[in-house]
C-alpha cells in the first residue's frame, strides 16, 4: 500500500471514531423508566421495561423520607400460628370490619391531583382508577382528590426522589410476587405527604371483572387507601376490609369500603 493510501485510511478511521463517540455522548443512557419507541398499550415485551426493585436502598435528600407499601397475593400470606394444622379443627374467626390503622402521614393541601400512565394497562383502566379514588372521596365530607384527572404516558413513579407529581402506572416490579406497591414521599419532621405513586406489577395479569386476573379497581382502591394515609391490616379477621393487605385474582370486594376504611379516612380529614 502506498504511503498516500495508508494515510487516507487512517484518517477515515479517526474521523469515524470521533463521530461515533460524539453521537453516543450526546444520546446518553436511557432514563430509568424510559419506554422504547413503537410499542402498543399492553403489548410491549417485559424485557424492555426497567424493573423497580422495592428492596433497593436509597439515600433520601433533604428532609424527605420514603415509605414503600407492598401488596402481596393471598398465596404469600404466612400461616396463622394460632390455627390448628389438621383440617376440620379450625374454628371460624369472627370478622372485624370496624378496624383501621393510620400511617401517621397525611396531606396538608387538598384536593390532591394525580396523573395516570395508561401504558401496559387494560383498556378502560382510567375510569376504574378514577372510581377507586372517588370511593375515598365519598367516605368524607372533604374533597380529597381533584375531579380533573390527567392521562399522560410520559409520567413515571418517583422511586429515588420526589418529583411532586402523583401517579398511577404499570411497571415491572421485583420481586415478581408483588402485586402492586405505593411509594410515599413525606416530610420527616411533620409527616406531610408530598408525592405518592401507585405502581401495578406487569408480571401479573390485569383486567376488569375477570376471574383470572387482578381487578384494576379492586387493587387501586386498596392502594388509594395508602395515598389517603391508611396502613395495611393483615390478620384474617380483617379480610373483608379494603385495607386488608392480601388480594387474589378475580377478587372485587375491596372496591366497596367497610366501616373501618371509612372511619380511618374520616379520622384524618373530617
């Protein structure tokens, strides 16, 4: 190869390398919840999603603290040590539909607005989500949630720091046995909530009134109770309450609030 041709080849390689490096630097890495282009609602491959690890530690900044409330299936419920092991020996437990437990957190500025990301959700989910939040509005004399709800596919849950935008969305959550999770950011000094995000796990099947899928309104009504400021109740005697901490596919009983759910809400805002 002549000296002139060799120099030309080296120049082409150098220029190409510089152009590629410049492009990659300007593009930058994808955001933590950036969605790939070209997908249709509910049909995007799970492998393209960025998983939310509920056990991943964070370092909150300033005066904020984060609370993560996790919703499990009934299959993950631990056995009751007070129940006999042999079938036929169990005594029916008396239900308690009057109980509630507060998180010690609440909103200072009402009504609270929220936005819905419909991606990965079943058709018609927006109306089901609005009905779920409205159930808590109907439980008090206070307008808890804004009537105008925005639908925006660009919003994302605030997992690592608050962005002061309350959202409801579907994402992949690990561990996969989690049905849903609510991320709450609040002032540590006062307990005032500043950001709440409800996330449903795309690893599970979701639907509206289906026996073989988790019902959107059923699960969101429970999660909206956390946004209100109520904690989970796990004992079997509370299994008919909306704030009972376990759910199953096809279940819809959480859609209707019981006395304890309503009284807990009223204790905070009436």
